[in-house]
């Protein structure tokens, strides 16, 4: 391992590296946004499935469940 004192910092922190750093940040932020969106969609679907299961377990009819889900979607 190279000691920090021996690292050539001028080669690392160089204005010519700015486009590369910007591109890396765009890729990282974009990837995080996509993963976050997918995670949100999966969690939302999971919550809806759990709600449906709970309503069925409590004995609600299909029409009741449909009305509940429609009311829930209108609030979102």
C-alpha cells in the first residue's frame, strides 16, 4: 500500500479529470435513481398485496375490496 504522502495528488486532482468525474457522478446518481424507483414500486406492490390479503382474511367481499382500493388510489 502506498503511503498518502507519496501519492501524486496533482495527477489525481487535475482539471482534465473533471469530465470523467462528472460522468461518473451522472452514472452513480442515475443508477441510484433507477434502483430507488424500482425499490419504491416493489414496496408499494407488496403493501397492496398485504392489504388485499388482510381484507380477504377479515371476510370482505371482492366488491368491498375493490371500493377500498379505489378510495386508497384516489388519495394517492
